[in-house]
């Protein structure tokens, strides 16, 4: 069937626009306007699609838990090298210090006279005793003084002389062993009484330290490595004993701790008493208990955990401490209050990644921006 169109409509359709009916002209203009609006809409849609493709925002599922941060103050114990032998040199008699024959820091040999006290009075008393002995020796037995009595007087005079000589020797203070003069407490010209400490000497040929270590890491008599300041040093395990009661706090962060007495051979004189020694089980930073799966290897070496800090993923290097059961472990690192440890994630999280809860994102879409991220009590939450 054919459908015929009125000739005036057909002719008007093919006529130039300027010659068409005014109504037809307005209709054509509206049609072109609609086409323009449609094209603009397509352009905006394409730009939105490109923007959507360029946007790297991605929904992931992150399991995390709040960190219960413990301050390391309760575990801060100090350790340092101590000399193998220490001797305080004391005055054995009263008198004025005449001379000290060495300066602090100098090495002194055994039997070296370190301190001399004024011995003028004692020398005189010794001379008197010697003269008295000579007088007795010149006496002859008589009826009034038989030989037995004279012999007793002679022995008494000899003993008195020996006693005065002994007292004279007390004015000299000798060094008991090869050592180093560490400190002088009294200076020359000072009057001291019997028992006053004048100086201290130390033997640094061997240095000792007692520090807490894991029981499984040490065997008595064997050699281990300990950290003296910034250096690892060989030391022999001299003794293993229990932990004192005032150090019980260490049991919170280590499974089996013992006190180990170590000895360092220092015949070369490289090390000195007082140098700091570090124990690997003593945390230097804040402590937290985390899931064992949260600890991973760091690309820079060592161990790390990931935390969410102010909506940002941070890699925190940690020192592993004691393991608690089969699933938990104590770690020490630069943690802050409010950190949340990441236990698992549906995608790999990079350092510095920004994360936002989907609940906060919905608020933003609803023109209700939230500056403070919401915290949901559940362990798993979509971001």
C-alpha cells in the first residue's frame, strides 16, 4: 500500500530554509537546538567516563585492630661494662697525705707506692723502740734481774720495735695488683683518719656485665656476641642465674628470661669500664602485642608491620620480642596512640596509601563531609 503525502508538505521540506513557512522555520530551529543539547550531554558523559577511569579510588577490605601501646619505661634497665677487679685504697692509720704518686687514668703496677702519709712521728717512735731494744740487749743478768727476766724483757723490746715498724709501713699505701688509677678522693695536704678511702684502682684486663637474655640463646661456658655501644663483641658466658624480683616486668615481653654474666677479654685495652651494653630483649621504643600474621619482612631489611595512622597506611619497622602462644607476638616500634595494625587486606597496601571508610565516602556524596574518620568496632571494614 502506498501512502501519499500532500504536495505542499513535500515541497516545503525540500525548499530552502529562507523560503519555508515561518512555523516550519521555528520547528527546525528547535530541532537543531535539541541536537546541540544532546551532543553536549554526550560530551559531558564521555568526560565523566574518562574521569572515572582515571580515578584510582578502589574499594578494598582491610582487617585491622587497635594497638594497645605500652610505654617502654617499665622495661628500661641500664647495663654497662664493669672491671674484673676493683680496690679502694684506704688509710690504715691517721695522718696527713704527703704525696700521691700517680694521676687518674694512669696505669700502675702491683706493689707501687701510690700514697704516702706523713711519717715523721712514727719514725721517731720506731727509733725509740730500736734504742730500747739495744739497751736491753746490753744488760747482763744479775741477782735482781735473773736471766729469765732479762730474756723476757728482750723479747718484749723486740716485739715493740716490730710493732712500730709495722705502724710505719702503714703510712705507705701500695697498689694490690696491676691496674689503672680510676679516681682520687683525697688530695695532698689533707688530714685523713684510719679507714678513709683515698683512691680507687681497677683491673680492666677483663670486663664483666650482667644482662638479661633469652634462656634458649645461652649455654654456660660458650661464647656469644653482645652489643657494646655500636659494636658486636665476643663474650664468654660465665654464669647463668634467675631474674631478680625487681626485674619481673621483663617476663611480660619475653617467654623465658635469665640473667647472664658475661666476661670480655680486654688484654688489648680496647674497651673501658662504664661503656653501655644493650640487651636485645630490652625494648627501646613503645611495645605492642600484635597478631603474628601482621609481622612481615621489610624491603630495607628487618621486620615491619603496617598501621593505619590518620587514614594513611604506614610501614613501621619493629623489633620482635617474645611470642605469646602460637598466634600473638610482642613487638617494639615507633607507635602512636590511635594506630591500628593491619592484620590482612584484600589488596597489597603501599606506604602512604590513603584509605577512607565507605561510610565516610557516603557522607561526602551526600554533601556531608566528615573531617574525622569514623571508627567501627568490627575488625573487618570496607574502605
